[in-house]
C-alpha cells in the first residue's frame, strides 16, 4: 500500500510543478532555441507516422548518446526487423541522434514523467521494451511500463556513494522503481553493490562492464576526420581541450598563454560542451588570441592560436588531429567527461582533479599509466602548463601514455554485446 500511495503523491507533485518546468525550458531557450521547439513531444505527442511495437532506447544528452552508439548499431545490424525509437531530453542530444542515425531510428524527446504525458506516449508507441542508461530512474514511467508488461532494462548502470545517500531518503519511491526493471546491468561490482543497497533484486542485477569502452573508428568518422584536416595546412602541434564548462576556459587560456612562450607554434582546438556558450567563449578567446571559429569555415594558418569548434558531432574526429588532449568538466565540479574517446586514438590525456563520473575508468587508466591526473586545484594553471610542455618536449613519454590508454580500451570492450544479448532475451519472453 505504501508504494502505491508514494507513487500517487509523486504523480500529483509532478503535475503541480509541470508549469514551472515549462517556464524553465522557455527561459533556457533564450540561449538554445531547441528547448522551446517540439514541445508537443514533451507531452508525449509523437509523430503520427511513427511505427508501433518498437524498442525505446533513452539517452539523456550527448555523452549518453555517444556511449550508446555501439549498442544501437549492433541492435540495428543484428535485428533489422526491429523498429527502434531513440529518445533524448536535450536538444544537443537530439541533434546527435539525428546526425548519427538519420532515418534508421525513430527519434523524439522522452516526455515529462507525468502520468498523462507518459500514458499518451506509451499508447502511441506500444513498445515491446524500454532501455534506460546509467541513473535514469523515472518512477511514473517505470510503473506504467511494468503495469503494461513492457520489458525494462537498465544498462551501464552506475551510482555514486553520494547518490545512494540521497536516494535512500526517497527509498519509498526508488525501491519500487528499481524493482520494476527486468534486469539491471551495472558498470562494475561497486555499482552493483550500491544498486542492491537501494533495493534492486539481486537475482535481476549483474555486472556487464562499461559501454563507454565499446568505441571504434568507423567509415563515417574517417570522413569527418578528413573534412577537418583540410582546414589545417601546416604541420603544427595540436592541443585539443574537449567538452569545456564555465570556469574551464579561464584555466585553459591562462595555461595556454604560458605554454605559448616556450611552444609558440602550438594550436589550441577548444571544444565547449554547450552550444549556448559558443559566442561567449569566442569573445573570451579573442581577447588575447587570434581565434577562428569552425562555423567561419576558414583555413587555419600559422598565425591562428585557437580553433574554436562551435559545432556538434565533430569532437571525436577532432581527436585525430591532436597530439595532446585535456578533458573539460574535470576542473569545474562537473565530474569530467569520457577520457576513453581520445584513448582510442592512442593520445596522452590530461584531466583535472574532478573525474567522479568516471571513477572505474580512471582507476583502470591510472593503474596502467594511461592518463595524467592533476590532483589539486592549487596552482592548477601552472600544473597544467607544466604537463603539456613536458609531453610536447618528450614525445616518447606522450606515446607511452597513449599506448597504455589504448590498451585499457581494448581489454575492456564487450559490454554492448552483453547488454544486447540480455535485451533480446527479454524480448523473446514477451
């Protein structure tokens, strides 16, 4: 009885705050117009041409979409008769899905977790199964899926100790949500233990490994690499700083100014995480450096200091141009971004002190000497400058770090296929 009352309260609460969520989206759309487009999908109203009896796969934003790419590619290749609907929450995630899969999947936003919205959504698509990722736990949607006997799979699941403490305060709601899943595939044994602590069924939870290891260079990526390389006419050392957030750029540009004293030919390729910050970052760079924006489609010459990638879907290809990579989000309490992508290109990687979103990955990379982590924010500019110069002046050290990181990627692949096998097993029980 208590779970039922808890769910009713949750549904009532979500309906009450829905107007404020809409207002927040509209406010955010001042910087990214995508947040006020296709609002019908936020209420569960999907395109009338969408096929039913689909497999719904959900990824919140860009990073999750990229991590799910190998899984979805395998699903489409091995099961061509299945219809796949790929949902996201953010406009950038939506753009990434469209760029990666075009017409091979149905795509829309996942609706608000309000009973009327999710009910309309599920009735329209009548899915066989829904696949969620990492910590995507939506009590109302999960309860409705379970009631409709829609198979539920959580893959690449992860929980920090901090999250466990927070979720325990809502155990009356979280435990029934976890019980709704037909299976939970966790990134590691530590994460598995945390999910079981929160109430996941030990018989329906196991370790699959991390999807983010399952990356590869495909033909479409090779084409994008060639396109970017055409803008570079000079043999210069390149430092790619990926997925930066507010606060990261100040540190990066300060370090870059010092690095240029001893390495004047170094080109910085800067890739902000969010499109709404492109203009702000461009102005910041132009204050002290000769900056060209990717959107300008201009050639990079010997006088260019910074190439600002104000584009979407080109970061992975940009890694192929790099000599050194630094991951953004690791200097600004974000928890970092995926260091395995540059590892695929055998590149030396430098990160800041905060990589809590990739604890297991960092442990593997650190143990194998495949990454350089700056452990404290004290004098972070100088520390970053020192490490970049060290790698530039010692290519054999840089090469060893890159090879070690690549080896970590190679030896940990396979989670995508294991997750796919479980999905097919569940569908066959439908």
